[in-house]
């Protein structure tokens, strides 16, 4: 097993607190068995999310000093606009404070009540904005995406037969666009292939349906295309990223992921009318169209981050570090989603804890017990995240009941990965002693962020 050495050296360090298992049991109880409610100070290695957790480069920190904080027409906006046009190839851009703000504007503009929005698996905020705009999300991802043991190289792909079926059922005029995500987050960071997006483009042209890209992890996806798809081994990441975007009509992007900054997002499109309307909307919800929800310095760091993100050596190290953690868990026999995704390793809680019913939240309790055992913070991606069906009010019971170990970019080293894998392997050995949970507080929307739980039986997992 190979660890690709970091293509950077460390210039600034941030000390982290070491805690004991007893400290951590107390902390997780206080957090209602929800790792979102832990204090960062009580966490040793934070694999909750790769969102906004990247380490910035010296060039990005320098860019922060170059912020032009003019209310209108900041030079950082024009640099960001040019960078996005250059790297992703879209004509127009509207900055927003995060990806979800771009999703809000996009959904309100394109979706009419009663519309259907097909997508290659849902993402929490994306689907919610589609529903709030009166649309119904329809999952059209390939079946392999729901099988944690399938080794399909492009489990993020859209199943064209499912697209055809939807068009036959509801009619193309009820489908404003396909919500197409690269390195599908909820499927385990699984990529799409160029062949798939080309086929989808042809289909959508025939039926006059748009393709809107969730561009949040396109760079990571490009690495999988470079290493897995015929004809792409000698293309640069930059070329592949541009090719992916070229098949789409626009995008939403959370720049807190691929783009190597701690905050920000944008909406981009080629259509003139959409651009005019998006600018009108952004001033209502975010700020003037030349800053959206960002300061000038945020936009400067973002433009620099986008340029750094498409460096071939960087992205190879980035995706291979994730793969290394996965390989170590494979060695220990810990069940997880394969092939390994780009930004995270997803433990399969149904196979890790087969004795816990899905309505007793196996992924939620697994994340809590990983924290108690190791000080590593992970995130539930299963029943709790999926929420309740708005029509029936019942838990959605997604096929995937996962715990996500998400790797921040350029933050942790090989020894942090080793420590994580060894701790989880230890917990796996005593998995029989882990018991299920029940709600003591359940929010209505995006419940996973603030829900609180308690164990169904007194906790008896000994920590080593
Ligand atoms: C994070 C994320 C979003 C939402 O972006 P925010 O910046 O958190 O608002 C949308 N889609 C995907 C795939 C994401 O990972």
C-alpha cells in the first residue's frame, strides 16, 4: 500500500487537544449522541466534513491581504469571474456565500410547482431547495450506487433507462433540468464518467431539458476520469474539468470543498436571461452581484484556491490520501463502500452493526462510538440524514446507512490516517456491544444537524 507523499510542507501548526475515553464519553452524552453537537475543542482528528476545513496555501493567505472591499465592482470579483470562466468555462457567474444560496436561486428560477427534478442521488440542501420551489426530486442514479459492495468504477452515473422512464411518465415539459452531481457525495464520493455525461447531454438535447451541474467536487471527479476512463490518462485535470462543465448549462458550487477555501460559493450559467434574474435575486438574499455573500478578500482567496485545485500533483495526493485510509480499513476487514470515493471513506453501518435495526440509527451510534473510542469525529449519512418522507411522515429508510470519514484537504498526515484506521479496527472487534439509539429531540428540517438521541440501553462499550 502506497502513501503519496504530500506535495507541500507545513509552515504553520495548530495544536490539538488530547483527550481520554472518559472525557469523550461525557462529551458525546452532552452532545446527545450527535457528532454535529460536539465542541471542536473536544475533537482530536476532525473528519466530520471536508466543507470549509481545507488548509489554505501561503499564496491564498497572501491573497487575503489583497482584498478590495469596495461595495461595488471589487477587483477581486473580476479576477474570480475570469478564473471561473477560465477553469470551468461558464460565461456568467454570481457569487454567493455558500453553495446552498446558489441552489436557492437556481431552484426558484427553474422549477415550477409540480415539476420533477431528476438527479444522480439527492444531496440534503439541494433536494430541500428543489422541494421548497415546488419540485419533486427523482433519483436516477445507477443501481450500483446503492450497493456498497459493487466495484462499478463510475457509481455516480445517471441510469439512462431511468431518465427515459421519467420522461415517459411525466413528460419532458415537467422536467426543467437534471441535477447532475460530480463525485456524488451521498453515494460515497462516487464519480461520473465522461461517457455518461455525453450520453445525458444527447438525451437532454433531444427532450429540451437542461443539465445543471453540482460542481462542488468536479476536480476530484476529474482525477477518477484521468485514472479510470479510456482516453483520459494523458489529459490534464484542467482539461478534464473543463470538458465536464462543457456538457452542462450552468452550475451551483460550494467553494468550501474542491476550491480550498473556508467559505463561499457561486452560481454560473451560460444563459443571458437566467443571469439577469440571478443577479436580481442575489441582491435580495445575499448582497450585490459583485460580491454575493463574500468579502473581497474571500473572493481573492477563492480565485487562488480554484487555480491551485486543478494542479495534477495536488489532486493525486488528495484523492490517494483518502484511498490510503480506505485500504487500511480493508486490511482490517472493516466494511465500507468500495471503490473508495474522492473526499471520504464511508463505513457501511448496516454491515458493521447488523444487530441494530435501521430505526435505531446504526450509523448515528457508530459515529458516536468512533468518537468515544478514538477522538475522531465522523458524520452520519443514513436514516437520520435522509429525514422523513413529506407525504407519509415516515423515516425514509435509505438503502445506504453510512458513516462518513471525510478528509479535509491538506490538513492531516499519514500518521493521522493510520491512527484513525487502527482505532476503528479496534472498535470493530467489539461491535457486538454497541446498542441502538432513540430520538429525544427531532427538528423538522435537515434534522441531522441538531437532533439529539439517547441510547436504548445503558452504554457498555469498554474503551481501550
Ligand atoms: C456541501 C454541498 C452543497 C451545499 O453547499 P454549502 O456550501 O454547504 O451550502 C451542495 N452540494 C454538495 C454536493 C455538497 O457537498
